[in-house]
């Protein structure tokens, strides 16, 4: 939504492409009857006879014959797009393409629901509140009457005159260890650990015989092919900072429609203003070792991902304004899912972050927007020199 389009909509009459709602829909902790009002309106617009996108403007009062009045809603009353998507699309015969957006206008907050033009008809797989199973609700004029669903003739005409069917693609978070989708929202706990200044961190030295910590383990590990890592504690500080703050992330891209999607690519833009960093796994500090090989060994898993092209390949671009994460998915047949490679996200402070993305494919009439959200609880801690030098040697998977 932009200011120019919003202003133009205020001068239009309610229709099969526009509705004004003075108050926010009841959703959180609402009854089925209350949620059914939102569900009815989304289905009505999705099935409406129209030739453009449709909008529901929330916090706007209709004025017959004049410019609609923007009354606004409290900022805390905005609905979460991912929650609405899961709610509606868990009940419908196929996913409805719509989005909720918080929009500011003349110092007031407005909710905008945009319903794309898309193949019809849509109906409920089961009864919900006052809405019936398999009834095709359709908006006619300025309202959707649940007592007057589409007739069999209208439903047949919807199929004949429907817009060309696009691929139905969905992007969600995924479990980092198993091939499980987690939805469009995740939360995590992290730690922003302030480590000692580098110049105050001591070098590692071989313990003496009278050292009570005497550590024959250090001496035993100092074979002819290894050398002492004097920077061990400094490397440990960097490793601990990254390990405690950064969280691994993986995405899944699904084709939930009935047509194949060719040359699919998902892009996720993360502005610098959000205080978020994005890293390759190879950018993460490796676990330090008190002794290390005299001849460095390059492990295959630490190579830059460009050397391993495959569906799900993640590429990260960075400039002064934003990070951009690109995921190449190849072709996706109906019902197929592609799991992205792992990457890391770090956030320096607690709070919610909305991640806005777009997905492209040869047979999408236009790029499809998607929204993901992260809730991070970040604790502020501090690590002293004594605490740092007392940390046990990290254990890695290859040990």
C-alpha cells in the first residue's frame, strides 16, 4: 500500500473490490462466530466478480457520497499476517492469496487486507461458526450475504472465466534438523554477551609442572604435528559471542497448488535499520583449540556455498541498506517442497521483526509477496577474563 493508492480508495464507493471497516475484526481470543465475520469477508472478496485486487480498509468509516473518514485503530490492535494466513487457509479448499498490512496515514494507524485476483471458487472444508461447509460465499455490490451463496450456475461460470492459474507457492520457517515446517513465525532466546577487550585477554601458555591445574592433557596433545595456539582465549571470546547470539535458520518453499512452478527463487530483504545480521555458516567462528595442526586443514563444509549448487542454495548479499537472502529452488511440481540451506540470523536486542520477501517463478503472473516474523528474547550478559579462561574446551560433532 502507498499513500497515493490509499487516498484514491478513500474517494471510491464500497464495491466488490473495496470495503471500509470502522473497527478491527475480533480475532485474538474471539469466538468462532466472531472470527467467522473475517472469514466471510475474505471468502466473499476472493469469489467476487472483479477485474482487480480487492481491499478491506480497517479503521476507515464509510461516508456515502463523499471521502471516507480515517478514524484509525490502536497500534496494538493490528492483526498478525501469519496468524490470519494459517487461520483462513486451514479451513479453505485451497490457499487464498491475501495479505494483512499495517499502514500509517495522517498520523493514524490503519489495517489493510489485500485480496489478490485468483482462480475461483473458494469454500470451507467444514462448517465454521455461522458459515457452512462447501458454500461459495461471494460479495455482490457492497456486502457479502451468507444467506445467498453462489448458485451452481455462478460457480460453473467462475471456473470458466477464472484468471489463468498461477503456481501456489508458500514460504515458511523449517526445523533445522528435521524436514518439518514450523509456520511463518518463530521465536527464540539468545544472549548478547559482552566479552573482555581483546588487549585484556591473556595468551595461552603451556602449564608448568607445579601448576595446580597442571593439565597434562595440554602437554599430551602437543605432538610433533601440532603447535600451541596462543590466541586460544581470544578465539574463545569471539566463538562464545557468536554462539550465544546467532541462531540457525532454515526455510521451506512449498508448491501447494495444482500446477508446476518453474525456476523458482525466493528473496528475503532485511533492512539494516532492524538491527539484524545475516551470516553464512562459514562466517561463524569455529570452535577454538588449544593446539592446532601446523599445516591448516580446509574442511569441505566450510567452503563458500557457491561451490555446491543445488535446489535450496542460499546466497546472501549485503549493502549499506540491507541484507538480501536469495534461495534458488529449481522447479517445483505440485506437492513438492524444497528445504533451504542453513543460514544464521543475529539480533542485538529483544523484540519482534517482520521479514518481507518475494517469490518469483516463470509461471507467476507477478512476484508473490510473503511475510515471516521472528520474536527474539535477547538477554544482556557480560563475561569476565576469569570466566573466559575457565570455560571448558568446546566439544564438536567430530569428537
